[in-house]
C-alpha cells in the first residue's frame, strides 16, 4: 500500500515486483575514468 502525494487520503495498491538495483562505487567510477575507450 502507498499513498498518493497529491491526495494523501487516497491509498494506492502497488503490485509486487522484483527489481535489482545497482549503485556503482568510488573505485569502479575511478577505473572507468582511466579506461581507454578507443580500444573498445
């Protein structure tokens, strides 16, 4: 159950779903900056 931010009194049913999330870390970001894109 969730609430509509525009109409807080209304409850909304949100169906279940499996979603994977990925957040890149500092080391991965540094390695991507150093990567030579011309070799790809």
